[in-house]
C-alpha cells in the first residue's frame, strides 16, 4: 500500500513543545469562546491573539496565508449579504438604490473576524503537532476512541483517495482527455468519480483485513507519551484567561 500520508515538518517553537493535551484543551476553549463573541472589537482582538500565536509557532507564512484565505472565503458571504439584509430600516447609508445597514455591516465584519480567529487557532493546533499526536491527546482527554479512530482513518485515506484521483487524471491526460462542459466531459468525470469510489472501497476492504491480521480489536491504542510541565499548565491558564476576558469584554 502506498504511503500517501506525509507529515509536514513541525518548526521548533514553544507551541510545538507544549503538551498536546493541554494545547488541545486550551485551543478548544478558545475556539468555543471566540464562536460565542458577538461584537466586532472583541472578535478583532481574538484574531490578533490568534495571529500572535501563529507568529510564535514560527509557521510558514505562505502555508498560513493560503489556509486563512479559505476561512476568509467561507466568511465572505456573510460580509456581502448582511449589510444589505439586516436592519435595513436602521442607521446606514444609501448607495444609489441600495441601502447599506450599519448594523449589518458591523455584524458581517464580526462574523468574518470570528471565522478568521477560529481559523488561526485551528492552524496553531494543526501546525504545531502531527495529527496523530493531536488525536492521541484527544483520546487521553476522554474523547471516545471510536471517534478518534474514525477521524484518524478519514484523515489517512483522504490522502490515499487524492493519490488515486491524481493517477486517474494522469491516465486521462495521457489519453488526450481535456475537461469540457459537454456531455462527453460530464460522463467521463462521472466514470472517474465512480472509479475512485470503487477503488477506495476495495482498498478499505484490504486494509480492514490487514488490520484484523495484526490483531486490531476496535480500540484505539497509542504509544505517544505525554508529560505535563509547569509551562504547559501556565499556557493553558493564560489562553483560558484571555478567552474569559474577551467574553466579559463582549458582554459589557
């Protein structure tokens, strides 16, 4: 079986040395707190904190920008729709025949800032530890083993299915196929999708047999060792305290 899963290098930083259990718990609290924010200024402060953590993690700027752009794209519809649909009878501005609501603009901006802040915290979690370490930490935090296993397998086989799709694309291009918006193009893409799913199902059956031959009993096992230090606890308390401060600021 092709080893399609390649762990990206983790830069050495204080966040990379942070115990994965305490880091996961702190980031989850921070993400939950940011999602509960309502005003734009606390959300902007949360985004600033997330950016500071990304800088402390010493992650590649290009890697961070590309992934934050995905979160920005997800928040863009709110920023484009809410100014024209929320509280249009209240304060705002008239731009030709269109009414721009002040409340809608601020609300859309708050949603975008929250989305980017959550993305920044998620990138801190993903970029400072391999995925299997983070999932092992989740198991240590009493997340159900079945859920951890499903997440790990889904992450693992997303890469394998991607490799299958790339091989099929190469085979199609060698045979002169170019994707076009016509009947032949749609039929070919449908066949490719079916082939990827069939190959994925066959591979899943083979992997299940291999896992049973190696004594898999349905439980999640890990050899990852964790050790709590004072810095781990202080980091957790600092991030949780900052999240509580943001929530209090948002409510006042």
